[in-house]
């Protein structure tokens, strides 16, 4: 991936914003989701060309939002989010990412 460093930085911003709320649980489709460590989550997200990430409230089990990441070889950091839940939570995560 040409812009891998910048893409990882954009993913890191999103993960850090989500983890600011200690009650947010992040799940990555296709992974064991055992670790909530930032570096492990980023590795799991970047492991495939297309990854769905779900954000849950850990206390209620309510889904807060979903983001679909798509990574292309020549993709720019502002092009990695292919789709997301249209709500205030995901918009806050994606602000300036």
C-alpha cells in the first residue's frame, strides 16, 4: 500500500476517539476480538482489503455504529471509509480523519 503510514494514522485516530469512552467495545469482523489494545485492533483492521468494524456500548450491548473500511493499493487516507452508520456517533469518530 503506497500510503500505509497515513492510512494507519487515520485508522488510529478513529480507534482512539472510540476508546476515549471506556464503555466502548470495538469488534472487527473476522477476528477473535479478544484484544482491545490499539495496535492489535489496527493490525486486525488492516489485515484485509475490506473490514467491517462495529462499536458497542459495553454495558448495554447496544450497537453504537458500524464502519466499513476498504483499503486499495493507491488509496488515500480520506478514501478508506467506504460506508458507515449515519448517526452522530460515527460522524464524531470520522471527524477530520
